[in-house]
C-alpha cells in the first residue's frame, strides 16, 4: 500500500476515506479515484488506478450494509412490475395481524405488503393477550407441563397434536376476534 501511495498524490487519510465510504455504483468509484489520483512522471499510473478501483470495488462488495440496501431495492423493484401488480389486484386481499416487533414496521415490509395486496394490522404494544399465537403457546405449555416427556420424539409428537387441536378449535379465533374488536372500538 505504501508503494502505491508513494507513486501517487494521495495521503493515507484520503485512502481510508475512500475505503470507508458508502458508494452505490462503480462509476462513482472510478470518478472519486480519478479525482484523488494526480499522475506523476511514473508511466504505470493507469495500472495503479486500475488496482485501486478493484480494491475499492471489492471493499464495497464486502460492506454488508450496502449489500442489504441493494437487496431491498431489488426486491421492491421486482415487486413493482406492472404485470405482478395487475395480477395481485385481482386476488383476495390478505390480512396479517402482527405484534410490534420492529421488523414488522420496516419500510420494506410495508412497501412489499402494499404491492402484494396484504393489509397489516399491528396489535397494540404490550398486549400478548390479544395475540392469538401467544394464547396457543400458553395452552401448549400448560398441557405439556402435565405430562411426562420421555424423549424428543414424544415431545414433538405431543406438541404437534396439541397445536393442531388448539388451532383447529373455532373458539380460539372467535374469542380472539371478540377481544380485538373490543380493544379497538
């Protein structure tokens, strides 16, 4: 790195700034590198620039924050396809009830749900009694605590059995609907 720095007019601070910067496309890399590099008498300056571009591009590819942002942008871009949107408008709207976990309120989730014809209903904060799955877990824990569990296979079998019995029980969701309506009215 020092040999490269000695052949060009860039100090280590500028180089670190370049390596730590959030660049979103390769042309931006090239433009900034070209601005920082001032050719000396050395004939290999173009080779040095090329190597620095590669280094910066590789550094940027390793930056997880940038990768995540690009993935989110691609998801939204793909979902905004006019054919997908027109097909989804014909479909029955899906309603999903969520707790207030921060991911459920993320802009990407909201945008994707809007495009996918999904309505999100967020439960009030600190309201496990309104969250139907919390009631399912509570009942399963209560039932499992009453029996001797001899091994993992037995536990899984009993869990599945209780889960299917509870979720298939109409009173569970009917009671929940009544609770949520009382709370929101």
